[in-house]
């Protein structure tokens, strides 16, 4: 007889000694890595982590889990025994930090409070124990400032203004010049601000401080800036954050103390070396906030060689252990080094490619893992233009090259203006002394970010690198006056808001005016104008070349191009296209040829129609001959004419005006009147769902057969010239198999006629575009008449959602994205649950009918990184996209084929 066993209650708190780096889902990135460093024997201050599960319970119910308080108390008791002092004890206080830590790094987006445990009583005990009264009062004012802003919701500017007044009264410019008496007065001022703004006194009970701080960190998961950042970075909203409670170590104890951030490699370039920032007599927030300008990490060797040497050994240990670039936060307390955090560091796109190949060469990772360290989005960044080095420019400053790229725009000095102007179509550069998390929406809207303070580890630099935004930090020569909305550059020239500036995130240079741009060397490589290994300056090209070779060896999906002419086809082939997945024949009749299609559509008699078709045939044939020659030996999928009529008919309003004017002047207007009557007859309220695609081919006799004849004759001509044309004929907008059968019967007849006339055997596959829900739902039947399916996901998205793409993106998509209804536009990344489920079911049904059915996608989703992974999983044979996106699709197809479960490289 089995006994009923009660399930174990969930455990909500873990000591740093209990976790490891693989528990990110539960302990968050920060907590998991603090545990990992503890287990490696590195100097980590003792502490514990409250799990993401506790956060999720709190966010779901509005209350902390019932067991959480007791678990926190038990771990706090253990921490106090380990440290030999109690939280906030008057004569020898234990102080702790309360820090957020989600699974994925969200720098500065959630809340942190340092120095918890200080009070009117314990500040004196801290001063006595440290032998430094100034340090104690500095720590206390920091606690009230952070607690007031983070936990009690007090406007942080009020504290900053009070601090500025204190420095002005003392006639000093930095807070380290304030003495103990000044800071003691500042504490009194800060407490008054809290009382006035929060309606309560600053809490003196240390446990109340800690409990309120923990709750504030939980709440910050759903703060506006955190939600905005998650949408930008596509981080799920349901993960929650862990909370790390860590015993305090102090970098603000004098010149033999300090705090810093270090990288095991340069996050901007990927080069190995000593990279980071250090700030003496400071706490960690001073570095990332950019409030005081730091010194390069290499200076620490001169300042404190013992700590420097120990740090270098720890950095080597961590990089070899994590097998990746590590981002490290540390504090030195009176000559003793403490590790406060490590994580796999954010990096620029160029650094990502360089580091991945370096680690392969060092034997730390293999090619499969290397592909997980880079992304198609990063490759796309590397293909953006750069500034022309030969252009005449006016350089006015140089800061730290924090995140590469060439950005040009109008200078704006606050986040609100950046967003407002950007939405009006203006390109802007956000200029600040230093950014803070409240600037996130402006950073997203801007082309680039420029700050006069901070280093490579400042908030601006870290967030910009994560978003792939151009950023120049710490341009100290610039005097930024945000209140007067201007900055003064060396020499006295004033840049007013709205003046155009250019910033180079690769060199740190700042220019007045617009600097012209030139193609990226990566694009030149894909175009065949730059060869890997040609010179040392092109090591990035070499890294990209190697990663593309890795991807091409691993991928299953083939990559084709959407191209409508020989020029685009040749470029696509240079970019690595393995054929054309979509040739839109209607694009061949825009411009000067548009009138030919217009005449065909408006023809009243069979003779007029035949004359129009006769005029179109040789033009179509020559187009296809050139296309087959450019793509010789590779498949070319040609979509028969699919013009929404409004694209080829005269504008009804303009034509009506012409007729009305002619009538008022009693001028001859028979032709215009006849044309207007025809346009009225064919006018559609919603032309995207009207007479187009296969419907047009069935209604206008001879249209599709003319195109099939042109394709067949062009293929025969290329064969006669010893070419290898591989044409595929695609019927658009099919909703039922009967439509396809009728068109196919006519096409087979025409192909046979051309074969007989030329004596050439042709093998022309005939298939269809799946772009209507009905086609997807009846794919098994349609496959009886189709040799291939190509999913037209642009139209399929429109028809599944009931969206008119031309209208909705401008009308309400912005609101949908801001409200979180969409994480990303369904026209940008495929909607897996809706559109994606139809793609999968249609693919499966089609192959049940015809096992050798070829499957592809030709909507622009074919070049979207996330969508490529979906199409790989769905079993498609190829994706097709615009020529410029082919390298991105190739890389992502390789990554999809080697995707390892649980890979968290972001």
C-alpha cells in the first residue's frame, strides 16, 4: 500500500554556496554567477538570492509568498553568524546591498539599493569601526538617496539638486571633496526631502529597509523602462527577476579603496588586453552612472599592483571557465579585492565575430558553438555604411569609442525630444552629460548617443552596445547644457538643438555637420571587392568570412533571392544566393512599360488584347533570357503577373479632373472619357483582395499563357546557347486547386508547343504561392497540381490577421507595440502561433500528397533571423529574401541547424 507523500514546498531562497551558473532561470544571471564564482573559490562577499519564482508569485498575486519572510530570516541569521555582526547593529553594523538580477542582463533597467542597514544609530557605529566618519556619512546619504528614489518613488533630481547645492556652498566640483560635516548636513536635507515627497520618515528599522527594498526590486520588473527594454531586446515578460542580498564591501573608504568594471576582452573591438574602468574612493553606481570620470583599468597596476595582479588572474580564470568574454564588477576595500558580479559580456557586432573566431583558434569552443555566439542582426549591423575617411570634416571632439557605427542627426538634449522628433521623421543624436535608465526611450529613437561623461562601462555604453546603437562616451571637451539645450565645443562654437552633428562610434570622433558615408568593408567583401586576409586592417572581414564558411557548412536551408532583373540577380549571386525564389514579373512593367499592361487590362476587344500581348511577349522573353543567364545553373522561380490593379491603372481622381477640365473648356476628351469609364468599371475598394494574381490570369485570356511562352522560349534560347536554365513557374494567389488546374493545363500546352517549335526538351516545374488561409488549409488538394509551394508570408500575414499592411503600420502598430500586444511587428518576424501554424500544417499536408514537394518561403520573413529558425524547424527547403539580406539568412540558417538547447548568448 503506497503512502500519500506531500510534495516539497518550493524553496525561495538560496545561499551563494548552493547555486551555480546553470540556474539562471531560477536565480537570475547575477545570482547564478555569484554562486558560480563562490564555488570557484573567488573572493565573493557572502549573501543569498531570492528566486525568480518568488517574484512571479508576488507579481501574480500582489503578495510575497507566505514562506518567503521566514526563509529570508533564516538566511539572514546565517549571514549574520558568518559575518559576526547583525544587520544594522548600532555599534558594528552589517550592511547589505539589494540588487536585481534577471535571467538576461538588463543593465540599469531595474532597481538596486546599497548600504541597507544604516540608520541614525548605526551610522556612528560604522564610522567608529571604519575609523572614518566621512565614509560613514557618505554611505548613509547614498542609502537615503537610492532608497528614496527606488523604494519610495521620490524624484531623484531633488537629491541631485541638493547635492549640487552642497558642493556649490563648499566651492567644490566633486562629491569626494565634501567633508563629514557637509555630508552629515546633506543627510538631514535628504531625510527632509523623503518626508516631504514620500509622506513618511526614512525608515530606521534595518529589516524594514531590506524588506521594502526587496519588494521594490520585484516591482521594478514591471517598471516602464524595464518593459520597454524587454520589448526592444525581445526578452519575455513572464520571467521575473531574482533579488540578490549581498553583504556590503566598500570602495568609498579612501584612496586605497575603489570600484571598477573590467572586461576580459575589449567589448567594442574584441581585441585581447586590459579593458575597463576604475574609480578610487567610490561605490559601484558611480562607475556605471558616469557621474565621475574614471581612469582606465590599466592605471590600477600603478595605484594598487597587488589587487591588479590578483584581478588579472581572476579574469583569466573566468574567461577560461565561461569560455567567453566576461564582464566583471569588483570593489577594492582598503587593498582587499572583492568580486561583485560576472556575466557573459555584451559586445559590439564586430567584437562578436572576432571573439568567436579567436575562441575557436584558442581551442575553447568549436565551430558549432561559435555560430551561437554571433547573430544575423549583428551581421546586418556590420553591413551598414561608415564615414568616408577622405571627406572634408570638422572634428570638434573625441570621446571613447563605446559602440561602433556612423550616426548623423540633429542634436537633441532630452529623451522626450528625441522620441518626438524621431516620430516626425527626423534623424537625431541624443546628447547628454550622461544617460540614465530614464533615457531609454530616447536612446531607442536616436540614431546615436553622445555623452560628455562616462566610459566604456557607463550606462550609455552598455545599453547602446546591447541595442547595436552608435555611441561615443566621455567626450570631456564638450560642455553639455541640457537646460539651455545646447553644447559648447572647443573653440567656443555653440551647437544648438536642431544643429546637425555626426558621431563615429568606431573612433570616438565627433564632427559638426553631416559627414558622407561609404560602404562597409563587409559589404565590399560580399560584393567580391575585398578579399579576406588581404591586409591586417581587414581582420573583421576575415572573421566574417570564417563564420560564413562555418554557417554554409552546417546549414540545411538553402538561401535564394527575391530579384526581378539581371542586375539584382548578379548581386544576389555574389552575396551567396543559391537561386531566385521570387521574380515578380509585375515589377518588369513599372516605369516606361507600365502603359503596356494598362492597355492590356483596359482592352475592350480581343484584337486590342492580342495586340497588347504581342507587344509584351518579346520584352518578357528578353527579361527572362537575361535572368537565366545571370542565374545559370541555379533555380529561378518566376511568379506570373500579380498586380493589384490600382498599381497599373490611372489615378481615378486625377483622371476625373482631366475629364472635367476638358468638358469645361469644350475640348475633345473622348479617349479620356472612355478611359475614365473603364477605370470606374474596374475600380476596387480593396485592390489587395481584388482582381489580381490567378484571378487576373483567368479573367484576361492569354495573359498567363503569354508569360509562360516567354519563359519557355527564353529557356529554349539559353539551352541553345549551352546554358543551364532552371525555370520554375509560380501561380500567385491560388485559393482552390481548380484555379491551379486550369492555369496548369494551359501552361503545359504552351510548353509543349515551344518544345515542338524549338526541338528542345524543357523541364519547367509548375507550383503555386501559398498566401491565402484557404490555400494553406487545402494544401493537400493543391499539392496534387503543384510541384512546389512557396509561402508568400507578406500576404499570408495580411489575410490571416485581416491587416492591410499599407495602412496598419502607419495607423495603430506603434500603439500595439508600445502596449505590448506585439513584441515585434508580424510583418517583420513571423507570427508563429497564427501564420506559422498554417505554414506548418500546409507543409505537412502538401508532403503527404506529394512527398517530393519542394517548399520555400519568399516573403521578406525569409531574411528575418528569428523567422529563419522557424522555417528550418518547419522543414522548408529554402528561404528567399532581398539580396542585401542573403548573408543574414545564410548565417541564421547555419545557426538554426546547430542551435543548442539552452544557449543564452544575448
